[in-house]
C-alpha cells in the first residue's frame, strides 16, 4: 500500500520496512537500464572465479530499493530525494531475500526537509548497505 505523508505528518522515529528478492531478471534489467554490465553482476561463470564466488547485486540497485521505499511508503508519494549517501558493507547476492528499512531521524522545520537513516540487510541479518537520505516530503 502506498502512503503520502507531509512534513507535518512525519514524526522522528517513524519507520517502514519492505522485503524484496533481487533475482537475475532484476539485475539484468538494471544492467540494461544503466549500461553497467560488470561481469561480477551479470556473469555467473566470471563471478564464480571472483572473491565472492557468485554474482552480486549492483550497489546502486540496492540504494534504488531505498529510493522506492522513500517514494512509496515513507514519506511516500510525492517525496523528492535531495541527497543520499551510502556505505556498502557486505555483498548482496543475486537471488537473496533482502530487507530494506528507513527511519525518520531528523526534521528541519525551517526548510521542511527530513533526514532518514536507512539500511538493507540480507537474510542472515548482515547489513549490505547503510546510509542517510535527505528528502523533501510532499507539500
């Protein structure tokens, strides 16, 4: 279900979570959309010889999942991202179920901007990416 919260309706501590499986079709579609055909992401034979031993999800695809969460659930429809930073801490493997979480940690009243922290975890509970997003909720 999509939400659409205004700056005034948001509270520090508000949270949203989604689960998503990033399968090969999603990774291939992302590679097609961006031109990033790095074989560590799209070639299982190549990846098998890498330090990871299997294909890994593009890091920016992971932050894209966060963008989707921000734009549909918290704050929701009409949200504009002003800034996102990310730290990639562990590989996410193609086909893994991932949990994405966002939480409002600060509101800047003067300019009606919210700061949310986020993270994506794999099925084992390891954080694969974490960061903060500065967003403008809908008016």
